[in-house]
């Protein structure tokens, strides 16, 4: 076992650069052009060409909305124009954590409050009491009262409305962690993605600046690092130990990067994991914090799945909470925690709400973060309001409390059942092994592809897992993402599949997937 | 006159680099630290310092939310904590085009539709018909019907919901311009700012890439160019001819930049102008298009004030319309038009809605723009819906049409009156001259400051116009932005003031401003 780990480490170090390029899905030539390009005339202007655009843009890849999705959209248009033109009736998007697109219903209380804040002039009308719960009306008033001039259509403070940040800090973060939170540390953002970009923009000066990222990782990180011209320094999660994070490996990767002249600025941790679904143990988090402190790294903690825990005995602990429990304060470690309204049981992706909690930065650096936030003026106010709601939902005694908890628990328990059903299904397939989804919204099974399939992929200039994923799409209408979009140990192949299809659809999906896989393995049997 | 122009041109060329540095408001040392920093403990971590962050972030300045605003926020907190602690009762934010923060009411129809889309389950309820207009209910249904699965909480297509883009393209842009618009050319964005960043990110490879920008300019452009590491190539609007744009000056600046080894990629035009308020004449727009075509420049057309026209005989023409009227199509010129829900008569800044219409780019470059849009998944859905509403408002015959037009015209005619009142007020001040605000939301008067005031500013390490603006704030509570935040002909000093305070407040503002100015001029009389 130790020998295996050492071999693996050597392989990984050698594959430092290879890993970065393998983050792309496959060569563009293996896919048709996008709908946008198909819809365009055959125009060509000399003003801007691929050769003259920012090469960082060219380098950036974002697999979860990559070519496979573009291809799926094309098939969907085919189906609309010519029903029956493909061996399936609908496209099933399991490529992205987008619960409401697959039928998850929004939480009623949240939407009531949002609707009332959109059109406050109905708050005083009698009919409103027939349509909205009393605590939603009360909450809308509370929110309006913390918005200067009750102007929900005004730009807010660049960090977001102060009163909403105060609610997030006190009722949300401090009560979750048991440690104080300062509302001045909160930056409300249009989802977590712009927050991640903001930090990358702050930290990356050139390709000599590196960011330690888990592999596999959520490709927002590789994309953002590429767009900002930095270097992704990979550390590998260990599939055999349930995607565990080994500090010794982290140290090794750091030293290796340093020996190549890279200044490592930050460490990204995604907990619960995306695409891997593991929930870090407290002891592991303590090691990570110790490591960041010792090595003077900013800890970028992606905590957007904090409400998505399915495994018994597992619980979410924020990295800031763990740091504080170790006695480390603002002076000891720089931590940025990202949260989003898109995930959790709420799944409000379209609202683009979220925040980052920025701790342990000097006042002058924080002013720079504030300045960058100011250039975009503020995040959208509905998203700001929703961020305050998910961090401060109805409490016992509120009129909506029972219906709220029923909706929340219904979604979370269904997600847990779906995770288990898909995990079992994957593990029943020939050559497929799948770790448990302890949390988050995905499974990331490993697929041992037959040599003939790998050769067939090469013959059409495709990465093997992308080849598999494309065949799956064309056979079943199911859209998933090839593991190469997230990074994986070279020579291994994976897929990422969300656990989000509604339960009544699950049996059909599982049987379509199984039938496809069997026939694929049969076709390429060595 | 010609001699003067030639002298000016020489001065301007020499000041190429100086202009870029003069875009900053003043040296930080002239202001106290920000509230965020004041709230922080005296922590210091070695992890990140000003010396180790991305220098592009350090270089970026954004005056309309700069130090003067931070100072104003501090005074506001003073007033709250200790009423009477300053010689004014309230802070009046005239620094930013944020109409609803100053009491402008949202358009009822828009907010009705947004509220219904937030909480569609009330659409079928009887009480709803008592609370909402029939056409708002009908429109909400129409919108829900173009959203896949009616899921307003789902991520949309990376460019935005197709059905909303179709409405913007057909009912909005094509009907406005009289030329076709393809919905595939529309990218819905969280306000115009992210769209501008996206284009800068695409076009700028290094400091050797230049973007021609008007001076004075809206500092989003200088900030975005700085953040993306490019060079701002200034062209000067001529204050004496009502902020006219001379093509000969444009050519001169282009050649000058090229002689310095700068590859100029694009030309920014802001029409109606910000901060200058001029509305370009058609003939001038034709010259600009011809220039961009000849010089292979992308035309970045900031058209967010397209509904804000106050001067009789002036009208808005999109640059794409003018290009098409000249017979130039997609193959001839690359034009990006930016629009936002934050401006116009709607002024919905907090909603963060907007779009860019991208025409004349090759299919492969457009795929790159799509990819960058995908990394942030999508813009917020409420903002997307609102963008479709402002581009496709109620029509004659709709139940809301009369009340909608009354609200719209009330706001626009009031803005016109306010613009005139402030213009007259500025022109009545000693040493101040102010061009007419033909459009947009600002006046940009020139102030001839006494030498003693300039010396007093230098003595406290401040730029003279920032010194004036700070004194104004501390004396009256009125927040405006120094001209140096927008750029100005070296040696001249300006201020930008929005026309947005409500009419009932205008007389008091004007008299406070006048009293301040008189006493300032008296104090520093040479």
C-alpha cells in the first residue's frame, strides 16, 4: 500500500503539466460547432480572430458547460423539430448541479419573501394576507426596513446591504459555528463564481503564482486560474480512501511546485467535495489549517454544499470554525469561505446569490477587495435577500416553520435516497466502482474502459471518457461530464453524474444507463 | 481657434501617460481609512500584503465608488450615532446614477411581473387578480412559458433564456432600429459592467493592447482596462463644442499609440455620454463607424442611456443601426452594444440586468465569448426577465399601458427639468461653466479653481477637484465625484453631479451648493 502510494506520487509529480492540459474535455475537432456558430452566417471579419484574442481565454476550459452540453442542446433542438429523430424522447441534464431544472420545487417561504420584496406596494393590501404566510410578510417588512429608503431597485453598498450581511453574520454563520462573525467580513456576490474570480484576480500576478487545487476539482477553479493567468498546482484526492486528502501529498506537491519556481499563494478545498462528494473529517480539516498556516497559504474554502450531507455520522464544519477551535484567529490564518444559494436544499441557481466571508486579511488588502467589488457596483438585490434567507430560515414558532421543514427535509432525504440508488447502480456495472456520496450533489464513478474503446476514442481524436460520455448521450439522451473535465489520475477514467433527477425518473434512467453500459462494454470487449 | 486646437493636441499627446495616472482621485494618504478597515482589528498576517497582490488590482481605480464615497459613508454613520455632529442632516448621494436610492419609484408593471415570476404558484389564485394587473399576469405566464420547465430557479442557457433573448431581439432591438437582430447575438448579463469586463478580457493580451476611450470617460472602462492589464488610449471630447468627438483627434491618438508600439483593439463610445451627457449626431456616428471599419477596431458602444434623452431634436440611434444604414453588415464591422436595466426611466440598478449585442465576430471567436459567459453559468433570472421587459414594455391596448406611459413620461420629464435646473444653477456660479445635459443622468461642469485653492489642495496632498469635492461633502453632505476620476484635459478641473435628486429637494440642494461655492471661492480668492 505504501509502495503504491509512493509510485502514485512519482507519477503525479511527473504529470504536473500533463494534468493541467488534461483538464480539457477533448480536442474541439471531435465535436461539431456550437449552435451559436451554426446560427451565424459564414461571416469573417479581420478585426478579431482566435490568433489575436487573449490566450488566457483560449486556454480556459469549463467542462460542465462544455462541448458535450452544446451537443446535447443541438440534439434537443433536433427532437423538437423532428420528434423521434433520436432513440430517446428527452435530454436529461445530469451534467450540472441545477436541481430546479430537473423539477425540484423552490422553498415556498423563500419565494414568498422574494415576491413581496419585488413589489412591496402589495404588502399593505388585504388580499396579500390570503396569498402569503404571515411570517413571510413580516420578514419582507424586516428586510425592507434594513434597505436604505426601502429601495430594492437601488445599487447597494458594494459588499451588499449591511442589514442583510448582519443577519448572515449573526443568525447564519455565528450561530452555525459558535464563533463570532463580523458583517464587514461578508461580501455578497452573484453566486459563488464571481467571488472565486475576485480572489483569483487578487492573488494571481503571473503564471509564476500557483493555486493548490484538488484533483478531481470543480472546473470553475481551473477555468478561473487559467483566465487570470496563474498555475494550477494539483494535489490528488485518493479514490481508494473515499477521496481522502493526504497532507503528505499536499506537502509534496507544494515543494515540487516551489522547486519549479512557482509561488504557491492559496489552497482550494471543496468540502463537501465536488465532483467527489466526500465530507472531510474534522481531523483532516485541522491538518489542512495547520498546513496553510505553516506555509502562509490563503485557504480558499468552497463550502457551497454545507447543507448537502447524506452520510450518517458526517457533519459539516466550516474551516473557519475549525481554525477558531484550534485557537487561530484573524492574525494567524487567512480564510475565505464561499457560499451560494444555488446548492443546499434550496437549489436556487437562477437567483445568483451567495457570499464570501473574508477573514485574516490586513486592512489595506481588504480595501483592495472592496475596490474590486465596487467596480461591479453590487450583486443583485434579490440574490442578496435570498442569501440572507437561506442563512436565516424560519424558526420554530414561525407560521411557515412546519411547512418549511417538511419541504427542506423532503428534498434532503430524497437526495440521499437518489445518491444511494445511483451509487448502487454504478457499482453494479461491469468495470465501474463508485465511492459513496457523503455529501454534495454528484457521483464520480471510475470506469475501467476496454482497450478497444480507448483505441476507438483515439481514432476519432477524443479523450476516452469523453468518447464514452458522448456515446451515452447519443444513445440515451443522458448528459454527464467526462472525468477529464475535472482532472483525474492519468490513465484512469471517470464520469460525473448529478444525483438530481427526480425519484420517479430514477428507475428509467438507471435501466437506460445499464443497458447502454452493457452494450458499450460488449461492443468494445477486448 | 485652429492654433488653439493644435496646441491642445500637442499637450494631449504629451500627457498620454499622465492622463492614465490622473484617473485616480487623489493619493490615499489624503483620506482616512475605510469603514471596513476601521472595523477590523489591527491584525496583520504575512500571507497577503499590498506588495504581494496582483499589481493590476492595485492600479485599478473606480472613482464613483472611491474614497469620497467611503468618507461619505463614515459621515453618515457619524450622523446616525450623533445627530447634529455635522452641519447637515443627511448625506445626499449625487455620485452615482442610482435613481431609486434617491426616491425614484420603480415602474409598477415591471415589478408586478417580477413578483409573479418569483412566486408563480399565486398566478392561479383569485386574490392575485385583485392585486395585479391583467397584462402583468398574462406577461408572467408568457415569460414562464419560455423558461424550460417554468423553473425560474434554474441556471439558464449561458447567454440567457432563449425566449427572453428572442423578445429583446424582435420587440426590442429590431423594432427600435428597423434592422433585424438575431437572438443568438444577445448575451444577457448582470448589468452592463460584467459585459464590458468580458469584452476587455477577450481583447486585452498585455499592456501592448490598447483601448481607445473617451476622456472624460465612465471609470468602469479605465478600471476594467487596468484590471485586464491593457493600455487606455485616450481621445478627448471637446468641451467647447458640447463634448464633441473629432475624428481627426481620434486618428491622431490612434497613430500616436501605434507609434508607441500599442496595438489598438477597440474604440469605446458612450452615447448618450457619461459623464458628459452629449447625444452624438448621426453624422458623427457614421464617421466613428467608418473609422472603426478602416482601422479594424471593435466598436464597443455603451448605449445604456438610450432612453435618457432630454434635448429637443436629439434622438438615440444605436451604432448598429447607423452601420446597417451605411450598408455595413456582420462582415464589415464588429460592434458590441451594451444595455442595462439600471438606467433609462426604469433605473433598476439593484436588479443587475442587462445585455450585450455582439455582432460582426467570427463563429470561433463567438464560441470563446460563450465559453467565458459559461464559466459564470448565467446572469440572474430576475435581471434577465427585467431586461426583456424594458425592451418590450406594455403596448397600446394593454391594461397597464396608460399607467405605464404616465409613470415613464413622468420620470423622463422630471429628469429633463432637473437637468435644466442644475445646469442653470451651475452656470450661475462664479468660474463655473456647464454644458447642456442632452441625455444620460449627469452634468459635468468645469470649475476654474483659484490658484490658492489649488495650492491648498497640494498642501494636503490632494488633487484640486478632489479637494473641492471633499470640502463640499464636509460642508453640505452632498456627494459628487471629482473630474479627475473620469479624466480631463490636464490643467482643467471638473465635477460630476447626477441629476437624480427628487424635484422637491432640488431648491435646497441648489442653494446649499451655491452657498458653499461662494464661500469656497471667497476663502481662496487670489
